């Protein structure tokens, strides 16, 4: 069951990454999971918001923390992307 959920979580992260690519962002998506459920998600917004801190992971963690800043019981899944230095 947990393995099936991992595929669901990663699939959603990849969907978010595809949305980012359409918006001319680096295609990275991230979901934050608690107790087997996605509680927050985010995609790269650096170009759209002209803010180097708006990586998919920070966007998703900020969204997860709106209900309380403690996210220690959460995990995240991010879509893979090659570092700009490697491209």
C-alpha cells in the first residue's frame, strides 16, 4: 500500500512539474505528505515571482506550514531535475 501511495505522490509532483514547464519555469514539483495524504504542494515560481527563494520545495513547505509551522511528521516528494550547472 505505501509503495502505491509513493507512486501517487510522485505522479502528482510530476504533474506540477509539467505545469511549471508550461509557465517557463524549471520543471520541478513537490508535494508534502502527512499520514499518507498530500497536505500541500508547490512548483517552481522563481521566474514568475522574480524571487530566487521560490523553489518548489520551499513553496510546498510554506503551504504545509500555514496550518502550523511544525512539519517534522511530514515527508516530501519532489520531481527530479538536473541541476542547471549540469545542463
